[in-house]
C-alpha cells in the first residue's frame, strides 16, 4: 500500500464515501487515501459489502474494506461524499445532513436552483426545496466564499464544468444568440455499470453523438451562464462519446458582442479572470485530453475565427477528476480551510 | 489472392494509380482489383519501385508490382487516379491529360474554381487556369452530368464531402449567419507518412482540435455552399483528431430561416433530395462511424434543437472511401457509364 | 440495402439462424445475405423479436426482421446455424435435425467426441451420445469428406481453429513435451452480452490473461492433435484479452523431434500440407491481425529458434469469421457442394 | 506548475538528464522535478535546444528549458541519467564519469558483462572493457549492495526487468529445458521517433510479434538467469506489440524440477523472496497492465498447469517506469542512500 507521510500534529478530518464502488468513488478513494488532512471513514457499497478495495479495484493500493450504508456510520464523518445516481442521492444527503455531517453530493440532485427543474430535466419531484435552496453549486472558481460555509455542496456535472469554466471570463461578451457547446467525452463518464453502449466493441474505433438534443446537463449550463451574465443565454449542447477512457473536450462557439479583438486579448482576459484559480490554465495552443488526464486541471484556449465572426473556446478536463471527484475534494478543501490543492497534486 | 469473376464479353477499361502506396492508393488498389469493369494498369510509387503490393500492404491480396511513374505508362490507361499531395499533383494531371487519359485527381489541385484560391489557401500559384476551369468537382450527387463527360475530376476533400452532403438539402434554409462545422476525423486522414502527430502514443486515448481556424478545406466548403445557395455563407470549420483509424463525423449547426419545422419534415426533405443518390442514407437515429466504415456510404441525420432555435446535422463517412478513393471510383463509374455502385458494394 | 445479383437458374437453399442477434449471428447474417446460393430463412432471437436487423445492427444493410424461435420455422430451412451458448444448444440442434434440417452448431455442444468430456470441461451431462457420435468436427481443411455428408457439424472454437491449423502440418514432429499455446484474442470473442470484463474502461489500454489454466478450449485442441498424431500430446493453453475488436494471434512453441531444419523447410512443409486449402496462407513474415480481420483467412508463419531448440508458430484468424461464422459458412458450402469460398470473398 | 514542498535542511543532489526529450527522458523529468532530494540540473537534447519542457511535453508542468549536451554542464551534476540509443551512449557515459559524475545509463551499453556480447548482439565493438567490468546491472532487487557504491549503473531493459523479476525466485527450480518468455509491450517501448511501425494506423486495433527470434534483450535475460542459477538456461523470447501506450506483460513457461507443488507454495516462495522488495508485489489473480501503469511496481502471479506439467508466471510492469526511468531513479536512491521509494510513490 502507498503510505502517506503525515507530519505530527496535523489536524485531520474523517471523510466517508457513499457509493464508493463506482468510478467516481474509486477516484475519491485514491485521492483521499493520500490526502494529508484526511482519514478515510466508511466506504459504502451496495454490491461489494465485505470486499477489500484492492479486490474490486486492483490498481488501488488502499487497505480497506467496503461496508453497507447506514446514516450512522457514513454520517459519523466530518464530511461525506455521495456518489449515487440522480433521484437516489437526495434522500441520503438529507439523512447525512441531519446527522450533522457536511456533504459533497456528486449527483445532480442539488445542482438546480429552481426546484421545478428536477421535474423537467430529471423526471422527479424534489421533496426538499429547503435543502435545494441551501445547497451551494460547487464550482470553487465562482462560489469559493459560499462553499467555505456550506453544509451541502452540489458538485457540478462533468460537461458543465468544462463548459462553464470555458465561458465565464467571456460571459458578458457572448451575443444574444448564445453558445453552441460541442462536447466529446471519454467512456468513464457513462459510469461503471455494464450495458450495450459501453461494451468495448460498441465504442472502440467508433464515435457518435448521443443525447443529441436536450441533454440534462444543459440545465446546469444555462443556470450558471444566466447567473454570471444576468441574461438568459441559449445553450445548444451536443455530447459525443469518444473511444477513450477519461477526458472531456468541449469546443464552444459564440458570436462576440465586442467583435474581433485578437487572440492575445482573449487570452489575457481569460488569464486575468483566472489569476487566482489554482486549477485553471489558459494556454495558447489548443489543448489535448492528455494534458489534463488524471489531474484536477482545466486547460482552456480561445481562438477567433475572424472570417466567420466567431470565437471558439477549447476547454479540457478529466471528467473523473475536475469533472467529479477531484473537484469534490477541492470543494472539501475549501469547506475545511485546507490548501485548495491539498491532495490534488498527484495523478489519480 | 481474391479472384474476380468476370463474365465473358464485358467491356473493360484500364485504370492506373499514380502514387499508389499511400492510404488512398491502397484503397483504390483494393477496389479496382475487384471492379467488374476495370483492369489495373500501372501502379506507380516513389519509394517502393519493384516491390509487390502485398509486401507493402500485407492485407491486400493483389498480385502486382509497383513501378516508377512515367507519363507514358500511367497515361496509357483509360483513366488515371492521381494520389499526390497538393502542389505536386497539378503538373502530373496535366501530363496525363495531354496523353489522352482521363484523370481523377484526389489532391486539392483542381478543386477551387477561383485560380486565386490556390495562392490564398495552398500557397502556390496555379499555372493552369485553363485546366482549373475545365475540371469538374467530383461530387456525383451534384455534378453527375458534368462528370460523365469530364476529362479532369477534382475529387472532393474528405471533410468537405461529409459537410456538403450534410447541408445541400437545407442550403436554402440556412440563415445568413452561416454554419458551424465541428468535424472529427480518424487518423488515416492525415496520410501514411510518419510524424510526431500520428505516432500511436500521441493519438491513442487522446483527442484534440487542430488547424482550428482557417483549415484549407474551408475553401471547398464555402465554394460549394455558395454554388448551391447563390449566397456567400460563412463557414466556421474546426477539425479534430479522433483515436480511430477511419471515419469522419461532422456535427453541423445552423439557424434555419424557416424556423422549427420538426424532425420528420427535415428528414423527409433530405430523403427527397437524395432519392436518387445510391450512397447517401438519411436516417432517424444519429449515426456512428461504424455504420459507414469501409463503405462508400454517407449517412445523415437531422435534429432540431427547438429550445436553442438551431438545426443540428450529423453526417458520417469513411474518409478513405466516400471521402477519397470510393468517391473517386464512383466518379469513374459515372465517367464511363458503368453502374454508379460498380465495385463499390464490398467493404474495403 | 446491398443487393445481391443472382444469375437466373441458380440453385438456392434456405438458411436459418438460431440466435441471430449475437456477434456470430450478425456476421452470419451479413455473409448469408450476400451469398450467391442462399436465401435467408428465419432469423431467431430471444430479446429482439419483431425488430429489424438494421435497428439492432445499424451497420448491416439487410432488410429483415427477427422472430421467435420455433423448431418449425427454423427447421423449415435446408440448413440451420445454431448460435446458442454451450449447454443450451444441444437440445435445439436435436430438434432441428429431427425436422430434417442439417445443422451447423457454433456452440461447443457437439465438438468433443468423448461424451464424458462435456461433464469434465463444460459441467453438464450430454443426453445425446448418439448425436455426439454422429457429429463431424467442422474443420474443412481436415474433415472435408465427412462434412459433405454430415447432418450435424460441430463448428470449431475460435482458439482451437487458430491453434489446430497452426500445428497440423507439424503434428508428427512435435516432441512428447507437447505444445505451449499463448493466445491473444479481441474482445468480440467474449460475446455481445455486457458485463464488467468487456466494459470499454476495463479493456481499453489494458491487457491481461484470463482462464489462465484449464480453459475449456484445451479439450478441443488436445482431441484434434491426438486425432492427427495418434499420440496424447500435452497442451498448455493460455488465452489473453487484447484491446482490439476482432482477431486472434496464437503464438505456439514446441520442441521438434526432427531438430532444426531451417525456416524454409518448415514453410515448404506447411505449404505442401495446405496446397489445396483455399483459406490457409503460409507466409514468411510473422502475420498481424490486420491481415486477416474481416476475412475467412488463416495466415501462418513458422520460425525456428535454433539457440533455444524450439519452433515458434504464429497463426492469425478473425475470431468471428474463420473462428466462427465464416468457417460455419465454409462448412455449409462443403455440405451442399457449393464452391468452398462461395460468399466468403468479401470482408464482413 | 506542480510545486514541490521541501522541508528545510534536506540534503539535495543535482541530477542531469542527457537525451531528455525521448519518452524515458520525459518520465525522468517528471519524477525528478518532484523528487524530495533532487534538484534538476541540465536537461540536454539534440532537437529541442532552447525550447521549454512544456512546449515539447504539454502534459508536464515543469518550468525548465532544454540545452545542448556538453560534458561540462551535464557532468557538473551529482548524477547523470543517459537516455541515448545503444552504441551512442557508452562514450557519453565515459565522458561523464571522467568528470566525476555518477551515471545511470538507460541504454544497453553497459548491461552485458561479456564485452564480446556487444559485437554479437548489438553489432559494435565496445572500446571500454574496463568500464563494462566496473558497471553494475541496475536491478536493485538483486544488486542493491553493489549499486550503492557504483559509478556506472547499467539500467536493465524493459523486457528483461519483467522477465528476470518474474523468474528469480524460481530460478533453481527451472528445468534444463529453460524458459519460454512470451512478452507483450505497449508502443512507448519503441521510442518517440516516428516511423511506419508506430504510426497509429499500423498499431491500433492490431497485434503482432516482432523480432520474433534472437531479440537483443535475450542476452540480458540469459546473463541474469545464469548469474542467479549458476547454469546456462536456454531462453526463448518473443516480443509482441500491443495497441496500448504503456505496459509489458511477460507470460513465462517452464517445467519445474520440483514437480507440482501447488499455487499457494509458489506464491509463498515468491513472497518470501521479495519480502524486502518495495516495488515487487506477488498476487494471486493474474495481473493486468492497468494495475502497474504509471507506477514503479512489478506485479507477479504464478500458476501451475498440472495437466501439462508446467509453471506459468505472469509479470507486469510499466515499461517506462519500472522498465526504465522509475527503476533508474530507484537506482539513484540506492546510490545516494535515499529511501528506495523516494519520489516513486506518485503516478507518472
């Protein structure tokens, strides 16, 4: 087992993971096992109770066993990460909060500020409008102050993270036509449960769009663009499935109200915006997935297409790290006053 | 060796391939070796003179040897396929035409109708404006009549084929803002010459954009959209490199002048347009690369994003077949009065 | 739809496929839809009754619908291909034979000549020793004469096909220590049913052995080596899972009784043995999967390691074609007196 | 840039990398930039002088520039890592040693103890028999004591590392027939220089053997087996090229003199042997590449095939880490008295 060196006297919190045997749970386990300020609490599972971490994920050198979920055991931690599917997570989150535990929810169940959105986009009536209102959208680059004191963090979706970070610095420049978001994701974004669509032979050497109109992540994207711009900007989002394991590239297009200002000016605008953001890198060459895979970084390049009068933004993240578990730990670091990059400098 | 059955009395033409040892040359060799109306003439090469086809391409069961190019040997055929890079092809094409040979040029050297375009997009002054004017853009779905009698066919680029076929039926509906073309291609589109960018370790499990503004294929796309619509429509084109061998998916976006008419109406409009096109299939589910790989088919789906007020078109082809060598043979079939699909029903 | 040209007056048989919606069923559908002597009969399925072929397999341009299995409908054909898992196939085969239909069984249920082998290797008692005795092992390169008149063909496993073809010409030279068979297979060999092991993220960029001792296919290999050599030769077989879709490479090692005779002599011996075998190619350079993917060919190279006193044999096939559905059609061709390569020259 | 936390008062050495812009150089740069006891000295290159690390390797967040090689600059470090091809490295190593610098040579130029071996296996006469004699084979699991005081470390080849670690504990049990080593490697093992064989389209979805008899790494394997066993054991080695980026699986076969003793006994024997080896893990389930990719671990499983009377050993490493740069740093750690795993716990 990889052993963590911890200096004497460090303050340590306990973190539990609810639904620890999916892909996001596995990455969380990896990060938290080496996090200098954290000790692992309960790792809960539905399917692998009693099994060791390394028997389920042989690449993880973590000497722990999975257990069944109970609000008591998971809620005994200082913070719980909830990795359940949407419509299954909200009740567990509520239970854990009731136990006095702070929660980072990796599902969509607290992301939308408008309670009616859950019915429209996710097909269920959310019974806890109070907690929806209280929850903070967990994008530290925007909501750092609120995250610091929040009880419930709604960890953003992977696509929205790549998109929102890629557009925020330009949000006031986006023309009223809104944005086109053409995103391409690795297969781990579809989760660990086997089905026809993630069969190796269906994905390998292949490529296609899916959820090609009205994908649920559109709601989050529109909400956050509106929050940042004060306007209701149309978002046309199209996800595609790449034959790669991890990583999202969102290629985005908008007509700038400011007209063409030159690539250097865009780059500078973005760098100014992110000057205090540890994990956002604004670069000059269009970034590839390999530059961020297994890291918590988001890398962004902006290019004008002056002939067509458009701006193109290229934004890459690792969907399981900055798009899920890494960002969740970044949120935890902000919540507990740790260095924002604590535990997030190594590849996972 | 796979042997071709030929009925007695069939009229047979001879076809030579100039630059036969690149990827497009290999696919042409494969198609023509089994084509019922064709016998192979000279297969020319710069690097493999005297070698057998199967020693260079062990997957090809064609019993022939490569030879050096000469206008006499290659030009002795009824038709020559020229697979040279741009700026190298035009002179060879002219030589072959002078020998009385009809030519399908797979390079870009005769695609642009405006001679000034070569300077602007390809960096060379084209010395044969006469042949540029004479050459026919080899998209049989549009120019079938002119192809039938042409001496020089400018075989379209791979990206433009996917894009133009995907937009032609809607060209009068495209708003003045023009179109966004977000294309993703397999690696074979970059050619067979090794370099850093096609090293397995650079591409595998990775994804990125390249030539992200002002890619040369934009010129062809704009030319053909303008020819079809009578308007100068802006085209913002962004190619990306997929970790797959073969195939292009172009995801395209435009704001329709006609407003939202429903997916069924779009599908019907496209099907009407292509009712006589052997190799274009308009489908209801978004197509994947696997549906057209190794074939000469182009498969297209159209979807409205009514919330954003946009139409999305998904168009897939195999870049080496409908995007290059298959389309070249389709052009030859039209030129010589063969069935348009002769030799093009088997996978290559 | 790809249309098959059929000359007037051709004798046509009808072929049904039982279990047509797995990978081997799909490849059979593809081959038989274009086979010049065959018309498709019932295509049966458990999960897709009433669906069209192209809705389940969008890459197949075959205009047919799936139906439920019944002995009457499937058995009304001249020949039925049974694509059920082992222990499920034998009863259906018996039903079809009773209907007067000849059967090519792609499962393992009639491959072992010793009825006790089913208990030992597959864990079920075979109730039809009579049919086991009657069935012919469907390797046309060995059993062509018996196949011609057989009612039941036990189509060989994919690994055994690659191994047996690779060793037969040398079987009398293999030392009493027997052979080591280190095989590597594409994922389609594991079938179309989703599970953890064929999830894209489990296979992609990864590699491992499985069934590393005592894999069931060992039984077939030993049976056929013993039949050919008259000796019980030990076989140590180790399969591995490649991150590729289709193809098997078996690398095999044996100590030759004849000592070192030179690569040329081995190649000649193999070529002599296979001089009448349409689908076996003996080559000088070690073959790659790409040379046989999508074809019915087996390609073999033999190399002496004189320093170690061993012979290495490299044998490649496409597991779904020569390793399953192509070989099944080759067997059908022999059974009905068609050209052995009828329908098997195009890629599938 | 990832920043390294260093406690005050730490002893720090300087390390230079000669040939820093190949794959092994990049991994060394990554490891050493974060190593707690090391500061980076000169990073030399032939092709990228003056360029920054991140412009050549955008995934590396190391703020340094490459420079031309000179014995003075590279030799000013406490230790130099030489990443040149064989026959190019030995002279540079000698120059650096003359400057008083200790050297870890990642080439083959000092691996063979018999000077005549260089002529036989590598085709050049080695002019420095004195340094060949002095050099220590850099496998810390075997030669830790000699490494501690060595001036020149001959870092082992990737295939030999996987093979030797997999056989050492059993070396006295291997029958006189010797061992068969069937190895499969990712493409990064072929280096970063582009050529036909590492073109994405040549490797992707493909698989084949290469160097199928008499591969140079056989010499190292035989040397070390002989050194450990006191016998000249035949080794039949066959490398294959996997469509993966990184990782080697060696599947090995031998007939044990001790007969069948059971899997548990083999596992225990191996665990006893490696009880003090930080980076060797003996496991019960056959390991996959994913379990060691990006790490310095070697993972091994041993399985008896009692029916065939053989033992199978499965050994996996990352060819660029334990098979090259990670092991090189492990050697450096031993040379300078650092913790053997210093800098080697994070993924690279």
